C-alpha cells in the first residue's frame, strides 16, 4: 500500500538541499571525466544529519527520486556540456542495519512511499534479474559486514557482486545511502564491499554523527537542526530527568517512579480520547560489564513486586527474547527490558519513559537510546502537557542529555 505523505517545511528544505549536494558531486564527476581524471573517495561522499523520528528514510527515498528529475532537467540545458544521463544507468543502494528487524522496516517503509522514477527492490530481486536503471536496492548492513555472507556466495547462479560487476560494465553509476552511518562503515569487510561499486557516491545518513568527522565532508553535507523537528511536533519537546516522583534511591525507586509516571500519562491519553498505554523501557548493563546485580530476571522480579503482571513485561536481549516481545507495538506489553537491541532505528512511538540502569558508553549511544522515547504518536502535541515530554529515570548521569530538564 502506498502511503500519502504530507511533507513539512523542514523535510521539503532538506530534500531540496540534499538533491543539490548530490547533484553537485555528480556534476563534478562528469566534469573530471571529460579531462580524464577522477574525484577521490573523499570528494564523492556526502553527509545527511537529521534527528530520530524526522523521517530520514522517507527523505532519503525522495532525494533518490527527485535527483532523477534534476538530472533530466539539467540534461536539457543547452549550456550544460557534461551530463550523460541518457547513456549512464543510475543505481541506488540503501544499506540499513539488520539489528532489531530494521532492514525489513527500512525496506517496507521505502516500498510504501510514492515515487515517480525509482523502483525499490530487495537482494533476491537483484540476484535474479540484475540491476535495471533507477533501481533502489535495500540491503542488510550486518550481512555486508559478515564473513561468508550470501551477497558473495559462489555457485551456479550469479551472486550480488556478479550483478554489480554487470552493472559497472554497462557504465552504471552507483549512489549508496548508508543508514545509521554512525554504527561504523570502517571495518575491512565493509570497505571491501563498498569498493566493489566502482566510483560510487556515498550519502551517510545518521542522527548522531561523530563530531570529528562532520567537518571532513566540507560543503557536501545537509544538517537538519533538531529545533526544526521539535517545532514540527515530530518529537517531544524535552526530556524530564528524575522528576519529583523519585522518592527512594536504587533500582526499585527508579522503577516505582516510572510506574507512577506511566499511570499519569495513561490518564492523560484518556483525556485526549486515546487508548494508549505508555511503554516503559528499562535498559540494563551487559553481563560482562555489570557492576550491580541487575539481570533481566531480577528487574522483572522488582516489577512484579511493584504490582506489574508478568504478561506485561517483555525481555529483548541478544540471548533472550520473551514470546510477548512480538506484541510490543500493541498495548499489551507495558515494560521492555533490554540492553542494546532497541537503541537504533527501533520504531514504537508509544515508548515514553526510559529507566536507564547502565553507564553511558558514548554520546552517540546515549542519544540513540534516548531517541527511542522521543517520538510523538501522532506527530503533534496535545493539550495535556505531560504527553509532550519524555521521561528519564537514572542513577547513571554522566553525559549531557539534549533537551533535558533535571
């Protein structure tokens, strides 16, 4: 089913600006080609920064589609000597993390948006049919980075790299959007894979770029201020940290405060005519790093002691996933205990409260975790003010929390 999307001002501006940035790189590639030279890899990379819940996947797809229109428009310009749009097929990749079902989420999202030019395809489509002009292939970053992945498997039928080589022999130009780029594309296997795509253009897409890398993109970057996303009511206006509901120290005190805040928010949603149960996320330490004895089952026991039914508690870690986790998008689950599994790209807008029982490892990791509770359910604010804020309960302060009030 194709979604009908109403763009807001910040999205329209970001799409237009990023089309301009990528077009400029293509233009430079063509210009250098006429004099027998090439752009360096650094000169062929672009950066797109926009906050969680701002519609990065949607905007990326629109950039791909509208770039085609821009190239067609410029090819008709009699003063433009450089463009070869008619003779050079254009192929897109959208590489997304495979964790937490994010690859399927990205594919389904891109597939559901309306396009005039591009066709969204998966790996099996490309392996079977090869690349056609204006294909957009959505692939799993975890498979790209792993040894012996299916993308390179040798057999009687072509693998993905075979299809890439066919496209390059046909003079194809690849533009690669790397979603959640902050997760790292710098492993040897990642660089080897990207190197298969010839003189590709890379568009790094992230909500949390590394500060020391932003300047390396020069003018080839588009950064959407978070204030614009807040003003559009796509994300909550601020994060409240350890409010007055915290009446005792330790894990039990934090969980009790979260439970009380959850009930306040549930009643606020009822006042707005909505049947929504705010989801409480409880983040615990990895087993190897745990300084306090807080296993998932121990947290579950504390919640049960506070009166929470076991059926309302889900666990999602690398080693354990309770049966009710699959029901997380519905109101049935009220608490989710996790370590890292939902820190990136995870989309459950009713997540409203975070109880953080692990140390802050990095700014990017912290902001990605906080991003899980920032989404607004209907992309709007409510008359009930508590619904327009997110809530963090923690005894592990140490990094600055963006838009936080203590």
